[in-house]
């Protein structure tokens, strides 16, 4: 161990005499007595203390070389002399050890050979050879240099020079590294540490490529590294395969882990600085400042400039509180120039209490026409501007949701606005009275009571036509005692015309009542479920329905319609057919689930005065003799035990098994709620508004609630919550080969001179596990004409199908015979937004808005998703046929290449509506991206970008944008370099 002094004055005694006079060997033993004697030797030099580690010193002062033999522990245990020397005031300890030591007292030099190590303060130096000149206070190390300390980690194959007195040194051809954004950067050159956290490198290289021969590196004349702070280099030349390709005036990389405030690097191209043509238009985006207030709140302000068009100012604030349970953001942008528009967005979610939640999602655009012209995102131009605000509270007895929403259409439906305010929903928790286990329950145990209430008002306005106001309210309740259930319902619906207002802000309250029609339906139903053989059930029903009608023709008074009595019965069963297996299938099962519902209601007398009122529900007085038939089919196959599934298929089957077990039904079986909903109208799968949904069969309106209570009733449900009750075993590995769910067919034999089939549109939904993502919905228009001229002439009126094919799709993928997971990369839609618009950069704490990440994933070689839509009308109808095809193609021909193409094609007009094409190439630590997007309004953007994964702000872009087909918007070139 050598202890050296950095700042104390020199000793007054001469160096040589001091070295000789202080040479003391207390308790000396003859040479070769062993390591114990060597450990006790001590040498003192001027201005320093020298306490021998594993060193043996002879009787002469000549330099001796001693081999210490096998490796000792890092440093020997301190003895009394060692501790006394370390306690001398004004000295700092330098510890050393090595397999061989050369000690020259006359020249005051100590040389450690082979696995030499020196510890000084917080730093440790390892080398093949370390020499310490006490007189010069200079340290030199050669061969396999390693310097480790606080904020230091440097290695070198050359030499290290260190001046102890000035605490400066240089490592020749040193190599160090630092971490930033999850990547390791490697620096190589003549390194000079300054202090404990700063180092300078002259004529050095740095790269993030971890190969022995890096694919790329930056060569800089000067490099400054501040540990855990920043790395700055200047000037910088980029080399790829030892070929210089680009020169940068400087390179700066912030390597701090925490968020911090600072300027945002602007995005611009080379041709934005030097115009390539007279009509070239320049653009500079993302110039601004980022504010990091704390760990839970930040903000940014940016500006975008487009020459000859407009300037846009953007601002965003994000916030989140873990203790207060809220989070959100506020984003605003204002464009001015030739055209002006203001856009505002706000999202806020707050959990006030464990049972109370508040949500706010506000969006506002002052001029949608200008907004569409300025955006390059194809989906934005056809979407809805949606705003929602609401509060939800969960009481012990019910859950209440009070909300409001606003929807504004863009694209072809531009000008239509839907405002729903207020909207109240209350769902009462099922209440079980006289609860008892199933094996000890009596006829009046486990009585289940539940109910629900909802109310809303919808204002639909048009820019150049009259609007419409719809007010709805409904209340339902049900009680079930074993297999017997009683339910009641009340529905209110009012429709009013909102006259068109040329002048905004005019009052519509007085005119809203003009032309309004209101209808109040209420009734009660009793039913009893009888379990027959297997899953066959019989459910007779008895219901009473009444309604009231109000319009201008009734002097705004409610007129009572005749009360109707309705008798009915419902039968449901499951029929099975089994077939021998083939291939990987052990057995195939065909399941047919028919549902029959019959109801009869005698005719009621209604006066001619009531029947003559316009809009009066005349059908409420006619005789009804109806049969509703629903038929669902499922073809399932059981896999053989030796068949191995890929993880995706295993997860698919496990998820379906758990769902089937939780509902108490076989996979693919339709729930009673689904049947009742399908029975409420003739068009299954067709979206209806809130107002239109209440205009179905009044006898079926309350059935869903009753059946929901039935499922929850312990006496009739599948699960009572009793731990002793038997539980359904987990289904084995079954595959749905084909599933067909059909909407009901309704027959009414009370109609005279007309076909008994009253269903105008028959819908089907088809799915299969063999084609993952298969969803096929089709509707048939069964009749042509109306009334007595109504003729049976079925045609295909609508068809909507979505298919997803990939290397892992189909039977081969399901059985693990595909080429991979087929996960593909992320949708490049977010990258398009970020590349063309800085307004979307700051969205949420959980989002990564970096546009440089192409989302390369290791997945299947290819994935194709198709969505086809067809709408057809009859020749005598004014509606036009419409066909469209949406396609998303993702190709991964190799681990480093990815192609994604998203498009919409109008088959009717034979033209494309939008395109979005991205081509990504992974170049080890670099990524090359080519992107082309075309919007329905003609805007397009082409971008070529080469970016460094480990420094996303360093990128070379070529951007070309065009608005409204004008071209040349944002001329291309080498640019977008951000430091």
C-alpha cells in the first residue's frame, strides 16, 4: 500500500536520507520466510507513507523483484502498523497490489507487474503494469487498462498517465460507455477525466453498435461527457462501414433519466432552407419549449409554419395525480393566415371516491372545413368529433350514470350534429330475499327483485334542413320466485321537429312543440318456466299492454288506446347430431338450437275517431296471431389429444371455455338475452337509434329484464354461489367449424289476403375458428312491394364481412402448423399523425408519440385483413347500391423488412378513397421508413426517413406534402435533422 499526499508541502528532510533513514524492518525475518513476513514490511517515502502489501524487501536498497505466488485476497487484513499509518493526519492512502513488485528506493519508484491494482480514493485502476513515481507524483499504467470509480468506467489496451499532484490524466485509446433510452453508447479515444463526473475525448469515436466492428460510428474532434447529464461532440462526421456519409456541426445527447424542461428541436428539411424551385413551399414544425413542472405534470408549446398557407400555434398540458386518483390532458391549437380555425381537446378522468367516477372528453373545432383541408390523416376526415361528459356513482342498491354527449360528423355526413343531453341510466342491483341454499330452499326462498330506469334527450340538427328532437324514458322491474316471474315496463317516446334556423342563436323552444308526437307504452307480463327433457324448456306467458298517444291533432292531450291482452308460450331446445372424426378431429358435433315463441292477442274495438287521428297506432287494435321462429346452428369438432396448439390458439380456446363456464352455456350457444333482443325487431344486426329501439313489439320490451332476473335467480340459474353446489366441468378443446346465428322469422296468420310471413328482412351472422377474425353479417330483403301487392322476392340487401388471414390462420395455424404468430407490427396510423401534425405529440402519460418508431415486430410473414360492405336496394327504390372494400396488408418477408398497406376502395364508383403505405427496414441500430398517405379530399404526404433508434431526434427526412392537389407543399430534401 502506498499513501500519497496531494496538497501538503514537501518534507524538509532530503529525499534520499529520508528514504534510507526511515527504512525500518520491525520484526524482520530472513528472506523467503513466507508471505507473513512480506505483509509486515513497511517503506516510507517523502510526503507519503508506504506500507507494503504483499512485498518483501532485502537488506540492500537495490531494486528487487519478488513473485508473490498465488493470488491473495484483494488486500491483507489491517494490522496495528497499517492502521497507525492510515491514521496519520494530512495523508491520503493509495493501496496497491500485484503478483510482482519492483521497488527502487533510490529513484522512489514502485512498479507492480501482472494483475496490478491500485486504489486511490473512489477509483480503482487495473493493468498489466502500474508504475508509481513518488518524486514526480506520477502514475503510469500499461496493458489491459481498467479504470472504475464513481461515474467512471474506462478500459484501454494502451497506456494510462496520471499526475497525482494535479489530479489529471489521460487514457490512450480509452473506451467508455453510457446508457440512454435503454441503449448503451460506446466512446473510444484519448480520454482525459476532469473531476469525478466529467471527461474529455480528443479525436474519438462513439456509437451504439455493440459489434466488434461497428456498422456505423460518429467521429468527432472533441467529445465532452458529463456523467448522468449530457454528451456533446463537435464537429461530427457519420461513418457507415468506414465510409463518411454525413457531416454535422455538433451532436448533443441528454442522458439524464428524469424528465426536464428544455427547447424542442424543430423539424425541417434541407430544402426548407435552400429552395429547390421557385414554387417550393417551406415548412418548419415542432419549434417550441417543453416544461417539466414535476413528476406528475408537464406542458409544451410549439409552433408550426407553412409558407404561403398558415401558421399554427399549439399548446398541451398533461397532469396525473396518484394520490388524488385523477389524470388528463388539455390540447389546443389555433391556425391563422389565409384561413382560421381553433381546435380544443380535453380529457379528464377522476375517481372521486371508490364508488364515484367522473369523466370528461371534450372536442371542439370551430371550422371543420378548414380542419379537413389542413389534415393529412385519412381517418380524421371521415370520423366524428365526439365529446362526452359524465359521472357514475355506485350505490349499495344501484348504479347511476348521468352523462351527456355531442357528435359532429365530418366527410360525407358533414353538417349533422347529434346532441344528447341529458342521459340518465340507473340499474338496480339484484336483490335476493329470503336467501337459502338450493337443497334447503322452499317455494318462497331466493326471491330475486331487480329493475332499471333510463331517460335521454337527443337533438339532431342539420346545416340546411330541419332537425329532430327525440325524448325517451323507460322503466323496467321484475321479480322472480323460483320458476315464476312477473315483470312490468313503461316506455315513453316523444318526437318533435326542430325548424331550420338561418340565423344561429335563435330560440327554438316555441317551435319545438310544433309537429311533435308522443307515445306512452306500459304493461305487465307473467311467465312460468317449465324444464322438460335436457335443455328443453317451456315458458307460457300472459301479458297486458296499454298505450297513450299525443299529437297536435289531439290538442296536446294524451288519448288512451285500447288495452290488449296477450297470451303466449315459448319453447327452446337443443338438438345434437354426432359424426365420426376426420384428420385432427376426434369427433364432429352438429348442434341445432330452435326457439319457438307463439303469442295471440284478440282484436279490440277502437272508435273511428281514434283510427282517423294521423299517427295513431292503428295496429294496436287488430288481432294478432304470431309465431316467431329462431334457428341457430353450430358445427363443432373435438381435437385429438395428440394435437398440439400454438399459444395463440390455446389462448383462444381457453378464453372461450372460461366464457362458456361463466355463463353456464355451451360454446356458441345463444343467450336468452340475445334471443329476446333479436326478437324485438325483424332486422338483427342493424344499428338503430335510441328512439327507434323502443318502437318494437311491446310484448317483448320487458322480456330481457325478466330473463336477466331468471339467470340471476338461485332457484333457476346455473350458479347459486353455494360452494357445495356442483360446478360445470371445464369444456375440452373444441373448435367451432361453423356457427350460424339467424334473426327470427315472424308469421302472423291474422292478416287477410297477405302472406303470413311478416319479416321484411332476415339477417344472419356467420363465424368460424378456422378463419380467425371471420365475421360475416348478411341480410335478405324478402318481399317486394307493400300491402296486397307484396310479393315474396328475396334479394341480398346488405353484406358485411371481415376476414383476417395470416401465415398462422386457418386450420394449419390453429393446429400450430402456421408460420408464426402473425402479430405483425403496430398500425402506422399514429405515426402518420405524428409525422404530419405536432398537435398529437403530447397525449397521455401512457402513450409513446415518437413517430420514428415503425413498430417492427417479430410475427408472421404476412397478415391480411379485409372488410367488405354491400348495401343494395330494389330497382323501384331510389336508394343506390354501395360497395366498398377496406384492406390492411402487413408483410414481414424477413426479420428486418416490414410493409403495411391500408386502403379503402369504392367498388361502386371504382375509385380509391384513401391510402396509407409504409415500408420499414431495420438497419441494425438504424431504421429506414418510407410512408405515403392520401386522404379522400386529395391531400397527400410522402415521407422518407432514416433515423437512429437510440437517438430518435437524429434523423434524415425527405418530406413532400400536397393540399387540395396543389403540390409542392413542403419541398423535399435532406432534412429533419434534430439534435
